[in-house]
């Protein structure tokens, strides 16, 4: 459990850092930098033995979806949302995991539909209070696209690992990040954006890429392998109030506390409804930052 606690603390500062320290930097560049650095962290552990071209291609594709598209939409959402709002709206990821897994298994559970409705209501509590509704809706759409990409990638990776039981996560994670990095570069290059980086920018990108995306994901995955589904679900959701707290207290953002509390309560109930109720159910929880 200590791995999960440390990882959650690492992730807590990411929204505030992106919004407060990287404002104005191209979102595709941030994505490419983070994933490129994370790829380098995992590169020493990469082992191609036992990898077929089909499996390697699948890992690259999953990485492009789970990390590439996810981070592109996630980083772009900061143009329209406060950091605490980005943190809050990531709570719907487990819902998308449940719905996507159900779609692949050709079934639909009423609890998941009710949970999705509650999540929408929870988002509306915050969104409808904003004076810039159109911009906020754009941000919400981006963060939900990010959540969907991350959820779909996770489910696809779980299904691939179930078939390729000889693989070890640490030995193939570099390919996942490589897929995301390639997609980010493809998006970045046509923009031909001039980027001037200060020492603060470089230090922030180093933290987000090496520590949050690299070390953080490694600690989280290691911890997830050592605890049950119930505790993993609790720890996955525990990171969100930590991120919101850091955004409000450390980075000085302002928010309507009653609206934030009501929104978090509705979304928390939604996630509880959608969460697996037995150890045999599919695990629907990951973290991202």
C-alpha cells in the first residue's frame, strides 16, 4: 500500500504544475516531452524477447490511445479549466472502463447507466456555475475524451495481457510510452510552433515526465499488484481530493467549496455504483498524471 500512497502524493501536484507553470506551452509539446521522458525511464527495462510483431504493434497502438490521445486531450483541457476542475472531472474514468468493457463483452448493466447519469449531474453542478459556460464545456469535453481514451486503452491492455501471459509489465511499458510519444510528435510537427522554455519550464517537464509519468506509474503498478481490488479502488479515488487540495492550497486557485463538495459527492457515488463489487469483477481503476 505504501507504493500507492507515495504515487498518489506524486500525482497530487501535477494539475497545479501544468496549469500554473506550463501555461502557454503547446499541449502537444507537453505531451511529447512527458511521454518521451517516461519512455526513457522504462527503456532500460525493455526486453524484446518473446515479442512478435503483432504484439509489439498492439502495444504501440494501445500506448498511442491510452497515453498519447489521453495526454493530448488532457493537457489541452487546461486551456479551458482550472486545475482543480481537471482533477475533479477525471473521476469519471472508472465509469468509462466499465462501459467500454461491457461493450466489448456485449452486455450493459443498469448500475453503469445510473452511475453515468450521476457523473453527468456531478459535472453539471460545477459547469453550470461558471460565467464562461461555452469554454468550460469545451474543457469538459476534452477531459472526458481523455478519460475515455485512458479507459479504453486500459481495457485493451488488460485483454492483451490476459492472452500474452508470458509478458511482464515492466519489460513492455516502454513500447506503450513509445506509441504515445509517436502520436504526440505526429500532432506536434505540423503545428510548427516556436517554443521558448525557461528553467522553470524544464524543471516542471522533468518532474512530470520522469517522476509523475515515469516513477509514479511504476510505483502505482507495483502497488496495484500487491493489494486487492477494493483497496485499489479506494486509493485510485483518494488521489483526486489530494490533487484538488494541492490546486487550491498550494497553487492558490479559487473555487466554490459548496459546489465542489456537492459535485465530488455525486461523482463519488457514481464511481461507487460502477465499481466492481467482487474480486472476480473486472478491475476498473487506474490513475493518470
